[in-house]
């Protein structure tokens, strides 16, 4: 940035050039913001449609419940005949307010819109009843509800305030977010067993597991990526192998060996880092063993990636 400005100062009409530069930069930033908002809005709308379909097409006609705030709303609606859309908004309202102070205004605003949209869809949009089979209802009702929640989270919002409460309590205490959500849902399922019957509670647990796996499926994707760090004295050969054989991108870090076979040392070395899919892990290990059987390899799970040579570039290279 500074080098560009210094170069511009050498020419006449510098103020005009700088003004154009700032305007172009501002317009580019605005385009990015608008594009991201449109993407988030589409994901939230899709999440609302899928979640409401799971509720009205499967769970509601069969008097099923789920975990989280949605489960509480369903349970209270069955026990009191209160309006489910109203319960979804009212019970989630405290958690949205909590999100305002804990996670930011934009997130709470998006979540409020998403929850109101879900309440409206459940109350006003007609969906066909798909099945009355209790097992299919538990599995596929949870599936569509979870897919909807996952897409909403991708859009920067939540349809259920349980996660917000879990994040808040996690910051205040020692329990993990997973432990808090599990404890919260155990209380809901116990209440369902007490006020309705044990069979309904058991189906609710099945619905919850189906929904949670569906959320993970949407958030983490079909492909599971693995980040691989490789330390070897033949790092250049490994780099070429990853690029030309596996057709993947690499990043090279400059590092120093802290300890070797001959004791402590500060020998400089190149550290190779790449990201591959889980289906390529075995092949990468074989190729590394063929080059340097003593290479030090560290692998870690990655939920998602963006850019690089993971998908598009590799596809192009294969078809050249």
C-alpha cells in the first residue's frame, strides 16, 4: 500500500488518482459485502424451508419432539396446545438477546430473522405429511431439521438457541459446549418421558441424533480434509511428488530441527505442508515412504478449505 502511494505521488494530479483509487477500493469492498449478504440470505432461506419441512412434514403430524429449544417448544406445544410458532419465537428470544452481548449484533440480528422466518414457515406455509411410520419420522424428520439448521449456521445464524446458551455457559464455567448441550437435551428427554411417555422420549433421542449428524454433514462437508506437515531432509523431492504425482498444492515453511539422532541441533530445514482428502492419505504415506522412510509426518483433521488446489486446480490438471 505505501509503495503504491509513494509511486503515485511522483505523478501530477496525484489527488485525483488517489481519489479514484479509494473509490475503486470502496466499490470492491461493497461488492464483496453485498455478495456475502446475498449468499448468507440464500443459505438462511434454504435452512428455514428445510427445517420447517422436517417439522411439518414429519415431526408435528406424529407428535414427535427434538432436542434443544425446538424440542422445548414442541413439548410445551403438545402439553398446553399453545401455538408452536409463538413458542419458537418467545423461547428463543432470551437466547437471541444473549447472542447480542456474547457474539455480536450482526449474528443476533441474523438469528432473530431466521427464527422469525422459521416460525412464519411453520405457521403459514403448507407442507404435505410424508409418512406416519414412527421410525421413518424420527430419522428423516431429524435429517431435514438438522440440514436446515446446518444451512442456517452456514449463513451466519442459528434456528435454535441451545448453542448460544452453551457458548455462554462454557465461558463462565469449565464444562465443554458438547457437555452443556448434552445435559440440556437429557433434561428435555427426561421431561418428555415423564409428561408423555418413555417411547416418545426414545424416539426423540433418535430424532436428535439424526439431526445432529445432519448438522455435522452440512458444516463439515462430504469430504473430510487432512492437513499434513512433513519434515524431511528430502523435502524438495517430497514437494515435487505432491505437486506432480498427487497434483496438490504445497506450502514450504523455513524451520530448524530442534533434536535429531545425534542430539540437539539447529540445522535449518524446509517444512512441507499440504492439504489432501482422507481418500488420499494412504497414497501420500506410501509416496513419502518411497522417498524418505524416516520422514516425520504429522496429520490433523480439517473441516473445510477454500481456494488452493484442493478441488478446481486438481480437476483441471487431471483432464489436461
